[in-house]
C-alpha cells in the first residue's frame, strides 16, 4: 500500500511560478523574477530528499518493513506500522524562498517595472490537485502508523507558566538519559537555559551520561525558521495556544507534533502528561497516527501607486477601483499590486476595524468573482481547526477538522441577512479594502503579526501546501473531537425530556 500511496501523489513544488503568457496570471499577483532581493530556489528540479515531512510522504518516500503477500488484504496491510525515514537531515536547508515574496513597498514610483514577471498563485486546477492529494494522504494516514526515525526532539513549553518549567525539566532529563533506546538531541527554549527552575548545567550532570552536555541544545524562533529540517519530532507542553505558537514557529516545514494537555482547552492537545514516558516510548518504538490539519497560506498584497494618472478617452482622470483591478478586464502592463508578506496559519485570519471607531468596508472575492461587499466590524476566515475559536464566538458553524473547507463569518455585520458561509478549500479568497473606504482595516494571522491594510490593499487566502502534522491517539480521530466540544463547550447539553407516563392499570 505504501508504494501505491507514493505513486498516486503528485510532487509539490515549494515555490510555484507561472510565466507571463499564462492564462491564469493577473497583474495583481505578479512577482518580478529578476529582482535581487528575491531569495530564489536552486534551479534544479524538485528535490526527492526534501526535508518537508508531508511532501516526502507525497513523493512516496516510504520504507515497508514487511514484505506484502498477494494473499494479504487491505485491512491487514493497513494495520502494519510503516517506517518513514527523512533523509539528508544534516544537509543545508534548501533555498526555498522562506518568505516567498519580496517587499516592493519601497520601490520608487519612477523606477522601471521588470519585464519578466511570474504569478505566485496556483491555478484552479493545481490548487484542486494539491488539496485533493493532501486529503487523500491524510485519509490513508488515518488507518496506519508511521514509525519515525527520531534523533532530535524539539520541546515547546507554554509561555508565562512557571509551573510547567519543572515538567519540562523532567521531560528533558528523561529524554537525555542513557536508558533511552537512542541518544536523542533535545532542544528547549533559550530562556530556560539559566532559569533557576530548569538549570540546564545541573540537569546534564543529573542525566549521568557524558554525551548529555552536547545533546542538550537551545532554540529560538530564528533557528526554527531557518533550520526546521533539524528537528525530527516536536513535543508541546501547554494548551491549544501552545500548539498554535508551534505552527507559527514552523511556517513551512512542520515536524510531527505531539501535544500534552496542560492548558485550558483540549481541541489540539490529546495526551495526558502523567503518562508521558509511556506515551513517548510507544510513539518512538511503535509509530504514531498522524492527522494532517489544513492550514491557510495568506499573502498580503499592497496597492502599487501609479506612476502617472490614468485618463479616459475624454481626458478625465480615472479613479482606481479595487473590484475592477482584481476581477475586471486587464488593460496595459501596470502592476496594480505588489506582495508584502506571507503567513501560514492554523486557526484563522481576521480582518477588522482595529482601533477605528467606524465599521470596516471589505470587498470579498472568490477566485475571479466578486462575492460581496461587507459592512461589519470585520470578517473571520477560519480553517476547520479554527472553527471552535473566533469563528465560534462570531456565530460561525462548528466543523470537524478533517473537512476540506473554508469558513467565512462576518463579525457584527450591519445587516440582518449576512449568514456564515462554508466554501471548498479549492477556492482562493481575497479580502480587500476599497479605495473609497473611510478608514483602513487591520489583519491578524492566528492572533499574531497584526498589520494595517490601507485602502487598495488586500489579502489572499488559500489552502496551504504545508499542512500541520498533528499526532493523534490511534483509532479515536472522530470520537476525540466530539468529546472535546462536548466537554469544553458543553455542546448540546440540556436536561433530558421526560418520557410519557403510562397508566399501568389500563394495561
């Protein structure tokens, strides 16, 4: 079955571009190919030894520990653990355009526009194929275990919680012990090195293993961003917010994440820390069940100032119109927008009025259609995982995390008829601030990196090529989610209706 999985998937490029002759390109989504500030990928073809966990699976890098017989049925094959060994872990990270776009905001109006440009956005067909392949892989992973060759472990501890530092110390000391099946390299957050409750220098002495001093290392956000291929496995101690922070740290490559429930919520944290030794031992020895959580790729696009006013046939100045620029007929070679930043999000993107006293005006587009103009405090675009977060508070629908959908929910809309809407994950949404808007709006990504959107700016939202690999308890994928919303949100909790009483004497 592993070979069938590999052969049925298409290879996914880290950075997909289309030439200027592509029918799917638009001036509003162009990136210059000759700008020296763009970090270019190597010119070679797709690296079959890619460090991305999910993409390696899509490319069929599986090792089957058991030779299949023709008599074996699919159920028997699915129950066997499979080995997956990421390759070239020690090699340098490929230059895959970590930010993916360049900030053109500083380009002077009188500078010339590059003649060769490329579109960053996937075509409808390619986006559909990519989403379908990731969904198919996720479904296959639901019935098997992946045995990982773990050498380095990345630990994320809930911020501002002093009580978890001692637990982090206990976990680290246990992983560094000579009694483990392998000599693991353990990474903990840099501030813990000199924290009195952690005391890294004393910890390595307690491990009673000479190599422990070299195997205890410290990470910061820059290391996680620059060298994500260094880490084979991630363990989080905290709540759902800690898992979201982990997703934020790994903007592209995401190692498998096992989360212990030590926070307030439990939608993403499925393991009890009191049994951490047994849980980790079984995960490394027997394999893990992986759930691929859909993430969104969000690109902030800035309006490009005109070099000279546009005039019509009668000599009148033509005002800029966002709807016309994004879905109208393209005229001339002017680049209407330039990219600024790209984010991979696990929960939601929220575009709201920010500190402004008046409500926001937001244009909502889907693919090449103008959906509607939103007059509200804001709009929440949520992943299925984020359906229980801001989307829920704004009145949106709950969604099982394995649904391939995009949830769109208005925040305090100034209308009686704006109902939440659910769209397929193959649609590319765009949320823009019209040029005639009274005020600017603000965008936040998983509650972080809050950016101001000026009139004319917009944000694209599409399914990410880098889903979040979440380790789940085997065999309880659907049951755990229903149990979480019932326990955490008291979903559908009420006093049971009494049955009709029967007259026993009449029987």
